[in-house]
């Protein structure tokens, strides 16, 4: 079975541009998570979905960030407008439907905002 | 709020030797889960091992084992017979069981990581 798929793997953009990151979770997983990794703050949760519904978005840094999950096999994280401080690696992870289940991570998207 | 602390930013070990990475956490919960993830230079986050807090027996996965001390809130990772491919960042993570609705349950809270270098 394929793992979590993220695209693009690398994104370089200029300040002020819109950026969209994409994620395809493992088939059959009910939970999807977006994390951000930076040197200063480490790995932190941005938002997570259960059955396509956003459950906790308290980690989303500000209104410039938005996430959607239109169906069980696709999610996007959008930054509009992007800023240099958004430069980071963004991970998507998915998990089956049980309370105790492990999260499986995608390869990440390295975002650089110039 | 839960916190996870990894006090060793960097460690090195000779190939074939044993190394132990430290992790402590702070929580008032009684039921929770602990994980070690590995992040090699490829950047992929790979699950190494997981421990349920209600289990007294320490988890093991081949060359990887943990020393889980619930009262001390300590969760160290031991890597035996270290291999060059073990070179990576290692992250300790804490998770409360996920409830059916809302809240921060089910989220992973990560430590800052330990960079492990295995030398030939």
C-alpha cells in the first residue's frame, strides 16, 4: 500500500505569492494531520481532520493559513500571502480511526519563501 | 499542557556499539502513548517504536528498545549494534488517546530531537 503522498517535495516562491501544498493520506485512514517543522520551533501541529472535518485548528499561525479536505483522499494547506517566516518543512500525516493509532508521515514539502 | 524534553541535542556512537537517547515528558494524564520517530537526511519521518503507558513491559523492535519509567516520566531509546543507517535525527513524542470529538487529544507533541551520528 502506498504511504502518505505529498506534493510538491520542494517549493520556492516569492513573498506575497500564494502557496498550495497537497496531501493524499493512506487509503482507509480517517485522520489527517498537518505539521510544520522549523529549527526554532521544532515539529508543531497546525490542524487535523477527522472524516474530512477540521477538528482542531488551534495551531494554525494566522489567517494567512487555511486547510481543506474536500474528500477522504485529498487535503490542501494554503498560505496566502506567503512570507519569508513561513519557510519550513510541512508534513502531512494520516492515522486509522482508532483512538490509539499511530500516525504515518509523508515525505514533507520543503517551502522556501524569498 | 504536555511537554517533551530531549536533553541531548547531539550524540555520536561507533558502529556496532550501543547508544541510549534520553527523553522526559510532563503530563498529568494516566493514559497516554509514547513514540520514537527517526528522521534521516531524506527528511522522512519514520516510526521506530511505540509504548502504551498502561503496559509495564518495555517495547522492543529488533535492535531498538525503550526503558519506560512511568513514575519518573522518562522514556529512553536504546539502539543496540548501531549501524551507519541509524544516523538520523530522533524525536520523542507524546500522545493522549484521541477522543471522538474536538480538542487536542490524539495530537503528537514532539521533543526538539537528538541528532545521532554513527561513525564507522
